[in-house]
C-alpha cells in the first residue's frame, strides 16, 4: 500500500514541529571560493539561534571533527545547546530541504513515516552526492521511523503544500529530463499523490533567474494558509525575471483548489538583483522558513527588505518575523528554506 492508501500525508509547514533539520555547511561546491564558508557562519548561526527559540534543531554532522566545529560555533554565537541535536550523518552539502527526509504523518493512528526520494544534486550538477542521498535513511534510523522508497528523483524545494490535499510545483523543474526522463507529467503526478498523500497537483511554469535547481517553487510561490499563496513579482520590465514571474501569476490565477475556490494570491516583491563576480544569484524573499514561533526571512541589504517583511508579517500575525541578512548565504544559490527541513509532530 502507498503512504496515501495508509492515511499518511505531508503536512503544511505551519503544522507544529518537533524540530527542524539542517546539514551543517562544509567544504563543497557551494562554499569553496574566497573564504565563503567562514563568511556565512554569522548568518547561519543566527538562523540556528532563531529556530531554536521555538523548537529543536537537529544538525547533521559529517564526522566527529565537524561536530566539534559545530559545537564551538554554537558556543561562540551563544546558542542554547539544550535545543540542539547533532547526529553523525555523513553528507556532501548543506541543502537539507532537498536531500533531507520528507516526513509524513497519519493523524488517525498518530504515526509518522519518512519518504526516501532519490536525490541526484539537481540533475547531476554537483557530484558527489552519494552521502546526501542516504540522509533520509540515516534520519529514519536515528528516529526509529519506518521509511518508504518510491524509486524516483524528488527534492523538497520543488514542492509546496497547503496541508489540505493540494501540492504546488513547477514544470521547469519536475518535468526537466535531468530528473526523471522516463516519466511524463501524469506519471509524476501519480507519484506525488501516492507518496505525499495529496489529491491534486498544481503547476506553475517557471523559476527565477540564477536558480540552479531549474526552478524550485520555494523561490517563487509559498502557501501561507490552506487557500492563500504569496508569490514573487518583478515590476521592472527590463529585468529577466519579469516575464517568467508574470507567467506564474497567470498560472496561479487559473488554479482552483479541491473545494472549487480560486487561490487567494498575495504579491511579494523581488529584491533588487544580487550579483557576485558578475553572477546573478537567486535572491528571493519567498525562501523563508516557518517555525513554531517565527517566520525566518532572508534579506539582502535592499530597500525592499522592510516592505517584504511587512507583507509576510501580515500573512503570519501570530508569528514573529525574523529578517536575517542572507547576502553571503545566497552565494551558495539557496537560502533559509533550502537549508532546512521541518520534522512535524503528530
């Protein structure tokens, strides 16, 4: 029986968490340039501290030396270590949203399980990724949870959930032949429904410029409640993101939820373009993480930062909005949502 047939589903991100999982940054394709690894520590440790204020933080360490480094940085940045777990789970890179486990819950039986999707570093772009591919199994064993293996490639940043049977994703990513070339759209939808426990799959067309994942949804459109999405918009017609994001907005306006309702769409500005060494980076305010007590939002030393924070606060009136400067972190081509994966309670 599939997880869906057994009554399991992937809850919305605002569902109560036991913890958030991270894979602590280390030397990799993401950070091996100009001392980048050390430069991200202040923002990354601020991120850990903000999560830890309302839930546990579980950090995958590659080995004992890596764990010792993590502990020293937790001390340096005055993070409460009572809120931290650091299992030794060898990994290749820091993008836990994509290589980490998909946690499913069954609210009737009060059980949890993990989906161990295959992982190939966004179409084989950044080998090696063999350790990352094993992280869901290692976490399942650590938590003593059962896991299921669908046998196809899937990344956590490519899917977004309202917790009421609807899943959002993008054609530019999940229909890219570098993921599952033998599957068509209907077959991919079948896997999404069976293994995430959803009833419908809603597709936008594009991602943002600079996103090497081929267009993850967590950089463009996010559910903030069961019938409302925040979607990023570019108002500058000369910007390369203008047309793709305009198309996504058209897509969203055509969608209907399972109850027949049209999506309630709120617009979020894109930050000013962020470049490093003439490379356009995928800076987006949509790459926020919802925790039990807060919403942690990447900012970019930009005059739109406060506008974005105010819009997001309006969507989450009961949560604290925490803006953290992600200008150094976005060099790795991802931000706070990409770096994390929530573990729900049931």
